[in-house]
């Protein structure tokens, strides 16, 4: 039997082409698109403004593109929910819902695992399995929307994997997330976080992709950065900053530099001084992220020290924000997704699987 076409992940134009190929009228595509992304349909049967015969045929040749939720863990502290989804090849992937006062954010994964092996990162330690397809990325978001029964307001690509090593599928997903005829989350509310793949930063600028760019700098000198981020052997800090500057020149959008603070590794006064040197005169924002303890040899600095480090950066005109990750009690903070659920295969519907871990 020929494989069914997964319709999630096709752009509206592609969907129109496909529909016409099946001998149907073009507007059928608009109906399906709306059902998939606005009404978050989980079956063709639900698409009641489409005639029964067409729905039946759709069921035979096409696939909505659903992924089962294998497990959820809810943080009693913050209401953050971590989802473990089962992929069709037996792999699993995680995404996180982060509720805040004025926004509802989903943290999306772009790969199963990550090949870059940053020494402080849980995902980096589990190795690399494969890239995710755009529909698998979109489905993470739709699973969360279906579960909470509300629209999300913000999207961050800060889950498992390096988005710029899966550039095309990530951009396809981001384009569909911001498509006003569908999910319609503003491109200004979509952040792509990269370790700093120089070619892709330039490519994003050249293609005029409107999403916000965050770069994980995490150190202010090459020795320290190479020690915790092996990718720094390939792209040195000065090359990375050149690409960031090129991005700014081309788009006039400020880059956010993320800096995970790890005790004794990159949180010394001289690190702050170097960072000031490095970023002086460059229009950017800085996010300081106190380390979430996922790898035993690294620790988070104290609250007082985080504040001290932030003060040391004051000579910079850039806004500095300390991001205390949410969902720490369930190891669901962005960038620290963990593979402890990887081997679990017990499907369980959301309602009965929402474990609540103690705060
Ligand atoms: N691969 C991309 C996106 C995923 S990681 C990147 O590296 O940017 C998202 C962010 O989480 C990065 O800034 C990363 O440095 C940070 N991060 C990873 N592990 C973390 C941890 N244990 N605690 C705090 N931040 C972490
Ligand atoms: Fe990969 Fe980002 Fe983790 Fe580094 S920090 S290993 S790039 S997911």
C-alpha cells in the first residue's frame, strides 16, 4: 500500500497543489488548512464542511500527522508542563509549555538529541538521533494547544537540538506557525536559539527571515567556550560575532546573547570584563541564565553572585535580563530537556498521565 501523505507541514500552496492533483477543487485545501491549524482537528472526520465522500477518501490517502503523548509532568511550582511525544520510528521528543502572567510559551525541539555535545547540556550528552520533520515540530505546538485548550502566544526553539542544523524544516515550521491563515503567532514572538552556526546566521539574514535570533555565547574567551562548547573549535568567537554583526546590519534587529552562568567556569569577574570588551558598541540584548543543574560536575552560582555578575556588565548599554528558568523541579527548563523518559513506551492520555511532581 502506498504511504499516506502527511498533510501537516505542507504550506497552503503545496496543499492546494496536492488537492488539485487528487482531482478536487482548490478551496478544499483552504478548508483542510484551517481545520489543521486553527481548529486543531485530529481527524478528517471532524472536517464537517467537507463532503463525506471526500473525507472518506482523505482518510484513505492522507494523514493528519498526530503524535501520541506518552507522558506529561507538571511542575507544582510554576504550572510548567513537560510533554514526552512518541515519534513513529520509536524515538521520542520533548516539548515544554510555560504559562506566565501575560503569555503562554511553548519551547520546541528541533532534533532528537543534538550532535554538538555542549558539556553542560543534558541533550548534548545524549548524542544525536535525527532531525525532526516540520510536521513533527508543528505537532509539538498543536499538542500543547489541544491540551491547554487555548492559543499559545510565544514560541521558542530552545528544546532539544540545534535548530540551525535542521534549518529548512525549522524555517518551514516557523513559517507555518506565523502564517496568518493558520496558527498565526506573530513572527516577533518566535525566537530561534542557536549555538552559533555561522553560515546559517548569515543565511537567515540574507533570506530576511523575520524571526528573532538568540545566540548561545556562554563564554567570553575562546578557551573557556571551547571547553564547554566543542563547536567553538569550528567557529571562533570573533567569527561568530562577525556573523551576528552582519545579521544586525542586514536586518536591524538586535540579537539576544544567551549566557548560561556556571559557577567557577564562566562567572568570574574577568569573564564579565571580557564580555563587556566583546560586546561594547554592539546593539544587542543579554540573557543571563543561571545554570540548571543537569550535569553533576557543574553548579549554578548563588543568587547574590548572579546579581553581582549582572552588575559587572553594567558598563554595557545592552539590556541585561536574568532568566530564572521555570519548571526546574521537573527538569523542564528550556535547554535542559532530559532523556529520562526516552525508553518509556506506555501510551497514556493526558488526563490520566499528568503526574505532579512535588515542588
Ligand atoms: N541548540 C540551541 C537551542 C537549544 S539549547 C542552543 O544551544 O542555543 C537552548 C539554551 O539553553 C541555550 O542557550 C543553552 O546554552 C541553554 N542550556 C542548555 N543546558 C542548560 C542548562 N542545564 N541550564 C541552563 N541553560 C541551559
Ligand atoms: Fe545542542 Fe544547544 Fe545543548 Fe549545545 S546547548 S548540546 S547546541 S542543544
